[in-house]
């Protein structure tokens, strides 16, 4: 192009910038272009506008159209909303650069630090449809002509970094390479937050910022959770792509797993001795292969020298034969492509060595939080995470860059709220609410209107509640220097004052402390009457019947606010046994529950009509609640609670007061585990059916399976807990004999010569086809139909497999967090009870016990929402049979959502995973 227009050097420099293929070349040509046009990138607020005015080139105009369309989105408010914010982004990977672009569009001054000076990662990333649409909107096709041509849905990391780097530079982002971040420099009287960098004299060390985004692979300032599974060894390799016609004819492998193509992997093992679980092959700048190898095969082929139980020792460099690894990777790649790739030569990595790597993805890390705020000398710093340091990707699912970009948009939305001047706790609570959804995202459950995607989470997540996490749950994420030395006594006095104010004027109620004043139960009932006067009749209560008063209050608070009792009613009524710490914990949750709702007059928004359905003497931990008059109007297609009632044999069960306890050895009934008899501390204590126990002791009496609140059955007669399902009496659900009869009739019709379609239609018409299996002997079935069914079955099985993996990983994360919270809570409780000396560090963290309790309850609720809400209600895509068999009224494609809440959970915590409720008028609580 420079030869066609030699008089205009700016056009030639722009073409060189667009076509640059290395990080250094991009920076050099961009610097020369700016110098020639006499525009200064450091004037970030006006740089992009001046660059457009100075570069009058038709190719550049096509680029400006793309970028202007993005910049004119209403979320950015013409780049004015964050004009006063200064942001430091650590890491020039794809996620870091994508975040920097969004911050620049918001009008902030953005500086990116990268310790490397080259982009040398050849590995190829799988792209979700929305990421392809997003990158096309940033003119990726102009910078890389082969970007996602045809049906391609992948791009190399190196090319993606180059695309995003060019866009970031054009928007005024400063990118400094070969600069290493070492830590923060706290503000002084004259300076703000700064960074310690290497080299020491680099100008980035003088940059003052109020927003820090880490995309550098390490969770700076954040606690991380480790998830370990069964040993899984991955191998990646890259071969030189010469872009010949012969290479172009070789088909890619988007993902082959052993369970779907056993013959392929058996032939591979027979011919080469290589035993794999799966393999993926993509063509981009290189021929990229990634596979999961079995340890036994690696040992037999000499890739791993000695077997070790520890994964780090097993894959240590000294225990790996690199030449054998090259042969292993070459053989797997050569066989999987049908030996059609010619001249397979390994590409080189950044160190000049063959680009082959073996790694262990058994262990993955995930940050506990996505954001925090630090305040020193009155100057605040917002810190956020994106990319792998937030959630490490699980490569077989191809989630890395997709969730990385979602996190980048979420971080930009957080900075937008920060720039608008929102309170720090509100910013943190909103960011953590969004973060709860990130690990659950799949291509199927995000919004399909990709062109409307923006940094606004509502445009990307189908069901989101930006207020699911409350500000009082993120107080530990707001690190204020002046507040670290506060003592818990002030909080106790504040709680006591609140109780006194809201119980003043009630007869026979005199709150003077946080233990003995609550023994009769009248004070707790008065507290409820203040906020919910229609729920309780104070005049009917007798001060001498303390057990009844306390049980009544406990039942109402558990039903209305989702707060489980911290002790039994009989213990509460015994003046000599009231534990002040337990009362404080309970009243703190009551205070927060009522503080979120103003006192109401008249009837509640729904009627307090509850029924518990039981059969065979076993009570199932599920009840149904229906809405009040405002929701009783039945529209066409509206789901009605009466449609469910026929399923169950109805019997109203009175609240169970539980037996009177006789504490021994100084341990009260709620401090003694119902199962093991050992002491159970507050934070590790869960309760249901009037029993209190360790979470780890809550197991099935028959099979020993760990039980979860909301997923058990309880025998009132024997006092035992079981994991088996309750067999509800239902006239519409067929018995085993009727199912067998229907199946025999089905086969009879087929053998008499009737078509398969006719037989299945008869079964559906008379409600038999739902319970019949497809006959294996149906030889008259067309080949096309069989292939279609097989393809659909494989697709649905893979979707269920991926969903199950996601759920399992989240449950493992929850288990790890539970254990950490329990250990921390035990130490804090011992300190608060005076059983151990309180160190200064423990004093600073004593107040956080209540936040830990809320966190634990939220996690407990999340478990049920995963198990019941996700598996039973949502189900695999395209499959409604599970819902239809259990709840026949919820058929077809209706998005029916049942929210299962743990007895030990919090109704507020359900909002974490609450889906949009459109026309459903039934909630289910567990």
C-alpha cells in the first residue's frame, strides 16, 4: 500500500500497524504513527478524537465506524462517567486488554503493565458465539483476516492479544512491557495509591490510581480456594502450519471423548500404545492439539520415569523424559489426523524449544471474592480480579476466554458504579452478586441476543439479581484502617439498644440484657409483633408457658425470615441454661432480617397458608406456599397450586416442639451433637426437625451418605434420617405393574405390524407412552430416525455431563469454604467465650463471625438450589420428562422454577440463585 500512495506516509504507517505480527512491532509502528500525526497518546481524553481527525484514510474510516458504534453505547455516556478515574491493569493477556478497552471507553485513564515483551503463546482458544460477535464488533477481522472464517470458532492466544493490543492503543490505553508489578505504595498526605515496579525508575511507578484490576494470573490480596479432583494429565503441542492445500484438507477435531468413540481410542492404543481420554485439534497459526493422557500409558511409554502419588512429583521436570514426550505427542497427533498432515514439525515456544507441554489440571483455583476496597488516609482503592486469577478455566469445557470476557465486562460495570460515586459497600455487594453467576455460565444459559451485549450484566445473564448479596455481607471486603480496632462490645450494646427500642411499651416485657430477658419468649414475640403485628397475638400469650412462646417465635421467624433456631425452645425457657453468644447470634440475624423490611400494617403480601405432605410416617422436607389474593387471578397458562395437590396424600402436621432436654456435663442440648454427642460450636452447627448436629455427622442411617438440608426424609417414630426418596401416594403416577403392562402392550402393537409412530402415538394419547421404553426390536425404524435419535441423545448426554461437572466443582468449592468457615468460627467462639486468650488480630476479626455465619448459610442454601432447582426443575436442555413426571402441570417448555430453601439457610440467600419468576404462583421450600 505504501507503493500505491508514497506521498502519504501516514497511510503506510497505519497499514504497517494493522499488519504487525509481534508486540514490539505493534508498539513501534503505533509510536511512529503518533509522532508523524503529532498526536500524544498521553492525552487520553482527546487522543482518539484527534487521531480520527488526523488520519483521513479509507481503511482507517472503516475501523472508526466499528469503534464509534461501540463507544456510542449508552453505558459509556460519551466517556464521561469515569473521566476522573485512573486505572492500573496488571497483565496484557486477553482478559487484561479486554478490560482495559472497556475502561478506556468509560473515559478512565488506563495504564497496563506487562512483565513480558512478546506474545509467544501458540495455544488456541475455543470461542463461544458471543465472543466471536464481540470481537467482530472491535474490528478483529481487519487486524486478522482469517478470524473465525466459515465455521471456525477458535483463535490463537497470540493473535487475540495482538488484536486487543491494537484496539487498546487506538483508544488511548498506555501499555508498558517489561515492567513487573511488586506491590502497592499506600497514600501519604500529598500522594495517592501508587505501585512498586521493576525497573525502579520506570514512569509507571509514579502513576497514581484509584482502581486496580489484576489479570496477571495471581489473586493479589485475595484468598483462593483449591479444588482437587481425580488425577488428570493434559498434554498440549503445536506444529508448524505451512498453510498448504494438503493441510487445509485435514479436518479439525472439535472434541472426541472416549465414551463417544471407543473404537478410535482402542485403535490408537493398539497401534501406538498411546491411551487417551480425549483429544482436540484446531488449525490456526499452528496445528494445535490438546489431549488428556492416562498415567499408565505415560509410564509404559517412558514419558514418566517413576510413579509417584503426589502430582507435583509425578510431573516434575526431573521425572519426565522430554524426548519420549515429544514422540508421544507426535504419535497421538499423527494418528488422530489420519496420518494426513505432512512434515509434522514442532513449532517453537518463547524459549525456542519445541512447543510441547504436559500439565496437571487436577487442581484448580478460584478466588473467594472478585473485589475489595482499601482505604488509607481517606483515599480509597477499588481492587478487582479478571481472567485466570479469578477463576481458573477447565479446558475440556472451553470456558476460559468466554468467562474471562464476561468477568472483564463485570469488572468494567463495577468501575462504572465506582465512577458514579456509589458507596463502596454497594459497589462490592453488586460485584459479588454478579460473581455468583460466573461459574455457572454456559453457551446455553446466557442471553442469545449477542449484538445487545454490553457491560450491563442484565444484557448478558438471563436471570440476575444485582442485590442478592447485601452490603452487610461484604463488610469484610471494605478494609478501612481506622475501623480495624473496633471491639465487639460496641456491637453487643448496639444490638441491645435496638431490641429495647423495638420492645418498649409491651406488657411483661423488659429487655435489660442479651440472655435472661429472653427466657419467657415474650420479648422475642414482642419483637415479631413490632414488625409483623398480624402474625402474632400478644394478648393470648401466657408468661408462664415459656416453651410455647419460644417455639411460636422460632417457628414464625423460620417461616417468615428463614432464620433457623439457634437452640431449642426448652433450653431458651430454662433461665440457667441460656447461652448469651447464641442469643446474640440469633438476634443479629433477626435484626438484619427485619431491617431489610419495614414494619408492615395489615396482611402480609401472601397468606400464611402452609401444608406439609407426608406418607408412611415419613415427613418429606418440602412444603408448598401459595400467594395471596393479588396472585390468585388465574390467567391462561398460569400454573395453579391446586394442580399439585392431587399428587400427595394431604395431612397437616403441627409444629414439632421436640423433647425436653436434660443437659449433662455442662453441655446444653444445642451444644451437643444429636448424632455423635460431641460439642458442636455455633458456626459448625446446623439444625432441622428440632435436632442440632455437626454438618459432617448428618448422614443417612442406612447407607451412610452425607445428607443435605432439603434432601432427606425423617422418621418421627424412630428419630432417624434417611437419604431415600419418599414414595408419595398418587393415583396418576403408574405403579410398577402398570408400567410393565404398558410396555408389553407397546411391544404387542409393534409385533402385529403397526408402525412405530402409531404405537407411540397410542401410548401418548392414553398416558402410556410416557412410561414405555423404545423397543430395541423395532427394526422397521428408518435409519435416518435412528441417527437423529442417537445424535440428540449424545448431545443431551454431553450437556448433562458438562452440567454435572459444573455442579460437582461448585459443590467441592462449597465444601472447602464450609470447612474454612467452621474452623474460623470455632476459634472465634472460643475467644468470645473466654476459652482462649484474645490476640490483637483476633480482636480485629471477632466481629466478622456474623458475616461468616451468613456466608455459611448462603452456601448451604446454594447446595439445594444446585441439586433441586438446577437438576430437577431446569433439567437438561430439551428434556422436560423429569419435571413432567413429578409435576405434570409443568409440561412442555414452560420455565417453571421451584426455589428450595434449606431449613438452616436464609431466605435472603435464595436470591443468590433465584431465577426470573414470570407466571409461576408456587414456591417450594425445603
